C-alpha cells in the first residue's frame, strides 16, 4: 500500500477507534446493543469496498492525500475537532450512559471523514459514504427518551397480542399494566420480553445486509420493514408460548425458558432476514 494511503488508513483507524472505545460500555452493558461489537469490522469492510470501487488510480490518490494534508482548511477543521473531542471523551468516561455526547462524537468523526472523502473522490464519494454513516449511527444507543418510548410501545403491543392469543386458546388471562395475570402467576412483559433487543438487532442487520447485497433503495426499505415485522411477530409468538407454558406447568423453569426462547427468537429473526435478503438480491443479467 502506498505511503500516504497507509498513513490515511492508520489515521482513520485511530479516528474511529477512539469512538468505538467510547461505545464499548454501551455494547458490553448487557442491554440491547451487543450487536455493536460487529460494527467496527462491518464498517471497515464497507469503507474499504467503497474505496476500491471509486476506481481512482493509486498515484492520483497519493497526490490528493498530499494536497489534503497541506490544505489549511484541513487543519482548520481537524484541530478544533480534536479539541472538542477531548472534553467529550471525559464526559463519556464519567457518564457512559449519556447518549448525547456519543452522537456529537460520531457527528464530528463522520463530518471530518466526509470532508476528506469529498476532497479525495468528489461528491459521489459522499453518496457512497451514506451507508457507512448510517450503519455507524445504528451502532449508537438510541436517545433515552426514544428508547423508553419504544420499549413502552412494544411492551403494550406484545402484551395485547399475547393476551388475545391466550384468550383465543381458552386461557383466562388479564392485562395489568405491563403484566399478564394468569391465575396466580404474574407474567411480566417488561424490557426483557418487549422485543426491543430483537427490534434493534433486526434494524442493524437489515441495514448491513442491504449494503452487503447492494440492494437498491426500494429493496432496502422492504428488507428493513421486513426485519421490523419479523422481529415483532417472532417475539409475539415467543411471549404467547410462554403464556401457554405457564398455564400448563406454572412458574417452573419459566425464567430459563424465557432466556432460551429469546435466543431462539433472535436466531429465527436473523434466518428469516437472510432469506428475505436472498430473495431481494439483484439477479445477474441473462445474456442472449
């Protein structure tokens, strides 16, 4: 790899690496964002693929990188950006659950990288940079208010579907807030059963799969919508099964079954997503 291209690649690794370090507590906190661990690898693959597709000769890239490094505007943007990142990293370290600084951090990283790509490859590079930026944003935890509202909405809908399914099967069940009352057994449809984890994961995987398969925008939207629907339906089936199990066996092994069915639900969701993506993929042109 040419010298300046290698230097630019190393800069990008460090530039986004410190953002990934800031995101580690959110990914490893045992919540709904553990899929973020695949984001650095997926983002690196997307960036390199898009870079190679730009088709610019290596010599031209080297010359443009030299001009980029010598441009006063580059340093006029980079120096204040780094100065702003220092207090942001301090805030992220002290308050790792505060999402606002994470979004500002990501915006700074993406904005400067977009500027560099624009200087190197022109406006088309910005358009090809959108999937990279979108996937990175999806790896950041949702703002707390949005997350809380989404969990509440999912919990309510899953509870209603599970209650309807149980009554249709002849199981007497009552809705009490975010719980289902089955005789003397309260089944809490809280965060763990709301489906937020499968919802978040399905959106991320749908976006990534659409990029890897190079689907057109309508197909990507269909894949994304399918992911949301499949995740919701899979979780509703899971909770409905737990209600029927509790009706027959009581609370015995219910916690373990809750975790096992959660894993199965996630696997089924991903498998269905890959199937939908396979069906939507571009077909090779048939020569006459």
